[in-house]
C-alpha cells in the first residue's frame, strides 16, 4: 500500500487547546510534510475559514469547550458542507466510536495513541473513499447498475437511518422487498466496532434475527447525500464461534464439562463449601474392561457405550453436583456441600452399581464394571484440582486391588505416588548420568562348594534418594518403556564384567541377567542379545537369561518362540521364581529352558513346614527328570543349605554364603573364597580342635600352643558361637572353659555330647575341687579336666590322647 500524498493537502484543524494544536501540527509534519494547516477554535471560525477556501480534510476535537463533535457536524451538514471529518478524542470508547460513525464522521483517533503513520493512514483512507464517491457520482448509471447486480447486500440510508434503497441481495438478507423496506428505519442494533467495520444484529420479521458485519461510506445517490451500508451475514460464523466456545468447555462426545470447566466448577464449589463450613468431595471413576470392548467392537460402539455410561453416571448425582469427562473412559464427579464424608462413599457405591447393569448396544449385551477413588476436603486445600489428583490416585489403587470397588485417598498413597513420580521424572537422567550400577551375587554348587556362576542385580545410586532397590524403579521403567535401554545396558555391562572376572577366576562359567517381560516380548529383543554377545565377546553358553513365568500369561506363543530363538543362539534360559506364577506343566515340558530357580518363599520355611518341603522336593525331582538343573534362592541358614543338599538340589545362592556386592568387592570375595577352599582341602586330613572361652587372651594363647602340633584350630567366645562352628565344621576335640557368662562349660559340653558324640570334650577350670567335674568324668560327659593356669605340655599330651578316629557322626548334627 502506497501512503504517499503527491499533492499538498489543505487541512482545517478545529481545536480549542493550543497545546493540542501544536501536537497535531507536529504529527502532520512528520506524517505528510506537504500540507497547508488552518486553525479554528470553534465552529463559527471553522465556517468562516471554509467560506474562504476549500479544505480536503477537517480534523476536529470531539470535545470542544464551546461545542461538541455532534454540533460541529450538524452545522456543517446544515450548510451543505460535505468535507470529510476525522474526529480527535482524548479518550476513545466503543460507544464513542458508534456515535461518531452515526454522526457521519469518517474516522476517529485517540490523541494519546495517534502516531504520524496512523494519522497519515486515516487521512489517506478518507480521501480514497471520497475519490471513490466522486467517481460513483460521476457515473450514476454505473453505480445503480452495480448496486442491482452486486452479490453484496447494500442498503442506502439517509442521515436519520431511513432506508432509501435496498438491492436484491439486501432484500434476501432482510426477508423483505425493497418496496416494503423503503421509508422504514434500518432495523440494526450495534454490538461492537472493530477498526472500520462494525458488528450488529438485524431484527427481521417474525422475531428472527441475523448477526451481520457492516461498514458504510458517505456517497451520493440520485443527487442526494446518503450513506451506503454494506452488510455481510455472519450468523453462521457466530454459530460456529458459539460451538467452539461450548466445546472449549465441554467434551465433544458426551457434552459433559471438560477439564477446563471442571476446574471452574471446582473453584466455585470450594468457595461455597468454605462459606457454609461443609466439605467438598470428588469421586474419580474409571471404567473397567472398556478398552477390550473398544478394541474388539470398534470405536463407534465404544463411543455409544461411553454416551450411555455418562448418562447413567449423571443420573446418580444430585442437581448441584457436576459430572465431567476427563479423557477416554475416565469421569469425575464433584460433590459440593457434603455434611459427612460417608455421603461421598454412598454416591460412589451408586455410581459403581450403575456400571454393573448390562449395556445394550445394537442389540448386543455388554458388561462393564468401574473402579472409583474418593478424596474429600478436610483442611480446605486452596487448590481444588489437588482433590482430582488425589481421587485419581485412589482410583488406580482400587483398580490394583480388584475391579468394581472404590478406595479412599490417604497420605500413604500420596507418599508412594510422589515417590514413584519422583523416580519416573529422574529415571532418564539417572540413565544419562550413569547413576546405575550392577551388584553381583555368587551362586554355589552344593556338590563341591565351587562358585560357578554370578547373578547381576541392578542398583540405582540416586544422588538425593540414596540407593534405590529394583522393586521401586523396575515397574516404573516398564511403564515408561525405559526398561528397554536400561535392560540393554545391564546385559552389556554384565557380559563385559563377566569377561574380566572369568579371566582371573576360571571356575566362573555363567553370568545370569534378569530380563523384563516387557523387553523379551519386543520384536528386537533377540537381535539385542545377539548384538551384546558380539560386542562383549562373551560365549553364548556363558550367558543365562532369567525370565519369570508371567511372560507366558500375556503372550505364551510369542514368548515360547523367543525362547527357541535364544536356544538357537546358544544362550541359556532360567525360569525365575518358579512355582509362584503360571506354572503350567504342559508348557514346561516343551520349554527350551536349562534351569529352574526355586523362589525364596518356599525356601524360607521348608525346614519347618512340611508343605513347603514337599513342594521343594517335588520341583527338584520333576526338574531332574526333565533334565533341568535346579538353583534355590534365598538360602540364609545352614539348615536350609543342608536340607537342599539332601534333596539333591544342584546349586544355591543367598545371604548365608554371600550377599550381592559390587564388582570390585566380588574380586576380593572370590580371591578369599578360593583361598578358603584351598585351605579346606589342605585341612581335610587335619584333626580339628575347637577352643571355647570368653577371655580373648586365653583363646590366643591356646591357639598358638596347639597350632604347632598341626591341628586345624577354631575359636569361639561363647557357647552360641561354638554351636555355629560345630554346624559348619567337623571337630575332633572341644576344649571349653567351665565358668562362662551365658552357659557353664559342663552344660555346653553335655549338649555337644548329645549332638556330636564322636567329639572329645575337655574342661579348663580354676576350681578343681568342684564335685561336678568328677561326676562329669565318671558319667563320660567330658574326657578330662585341666587346671587353670595350665601346663603347656600336659595340655598338649591330653589333647593327643583324646583324639580318636573321626566317626561319621561327626559330619552332621544328630536330629
């Protein structure tokens, strides 16, 4: 658009304020340098100036001291002066805009906001319109022809808004003929103004209305000054805008309030409840089983089902309650002004009951249920949307515990969800910042005690939350899909660590890695395992992938196919937590697995619970008949280890033998364990002596004395420690102090005789005159007693004479 003015403009400024005159002059100077400006302070001076010369444009202050804009324009028109007028005003309003246009002004500008460019534009548009009007006036026949054939609705009105002419398009818009309209007032109500256009409402016959956008120009028709009004029917646009406004606050499917309107209703309800000192309740409802219907029967049926469900839920509420749809199959009921918290539970029960009734869609009977969570204001939380979050948390807890029920929100739930959310939000940064590390737990063969395998166990060393156990973050990682990159990292790291460990410890043959059900069912899983093998250099049989039975509950055929692919790859597979999941023997006989891992829940009580014992023996026997190895987890006592040995279990792991440890600690453990194995082999032919005394210096002295004779020496500071040693080692001679804090020496040795009858028993005492000592020797409770302080040579001689060939009864306790 070219706003340049080629000819000097003759402008009249009607302004009674000298400062505003200077301001206008300055604006004109910057906007259009070539001009002639005349100044009048009132309409009389203006008329005098107009009588002397012609002006292109009149700039007039709308609020003069002596006159106002209406008076000025009326005077000009009475004197047949058609010079275009642009009003200047101190404060602009929509009302002032409408009034100025009605009076016949071309435009109005606010003094405080007007710029040289804005003033230049206004003058330019005004002159352009006047040029157009002169052209129309010069071509009257053409003008009338254009009006008749124009597709736009055009009406000519006089200065009092009386209709002079309506073209055919306008007749159609107003639903009346030109002959009927002529002489009537234009039935237009102004709504608001935007720039040079205006919006209003046309009142039509029979009470109908149409929304229109219109603008007008000053022109001549039949040699009379008139205003030509163009109309555009925007009723359809208004309807669309209303629909858009409605659906901005309502769900497009059900018509229920959406999240936006829900927030507003919640705030209103909160305010009302505070004022009346009552409670506000929120029930979060989630449909159970809807996804299955939607997936199998299609979205059209699913949408109709949601419509019916929404109607049922709404029918369960009071007139003042609000039901909103959140998304998918989730709804929220807002219950203001509850007298008791229990009232919310009654509503929840009605809502759940309504969902249990059959649904009939296209003559098909469908069944659903629903789960609900309830949250109620207790301390009038300032954020009512927090109630929705709390009810949502409770609803998911209800789903977790079983469908068709409701749960109340409590702080424990909130803490757990907050923890899970914090874990979820920092999980990716944990992966990126390498905060995860692997611990390894050794696995022991019962036949020879060798460490032949290690299990990789992930730990998260969070910089703020500390060490996070897998149970707290694995499920979160599975839900977010981050378990896949995390699982690949575990695989690669475990394989690389195993290569380094096995290079120094040839007895290590396998490393076990737990695999998420989510990951193993991914299409690229086997390729990932193949890539890790190639990248790390591990031999496929050295890698054991541990899976749980739950994988066969989701997609049994797919899971089995994956296992066969792993077998073809040469990788071993272990079935973890066996006996706690699906446990289908029909699957087990065909599964390409190498190892069954007995869950710790059976191991815990197997020595005292005959049912657990029967399950253990059955699993081991069945596995061996299927040519599978068996490893028991969670072994924490010698009794458990020995029982598993008697049941011919192949291997064990647990805190009794070794806890999970970092790789560096595992190096030291394997080194020390290997040394103990060597010493055990060296000591296998040695005779063993156990010294029991609660004085450390006595233990050290006797240890030094007897070690020179080639015995394997064990020491214990109490009877309890001594029994632990006896449970783990075959002992030939026990030397015990008589006066100990928790148990007298004779009482202790009496128990030793009963449990390990092949073990020789010697008492050290400083109280030789005790009759009980003599009686103990006579009753064969002890072999000999020696005085304190002892004679070294006499003690050595007594020990040598007490030794007898070791009997089978020395090997294990007598039950």
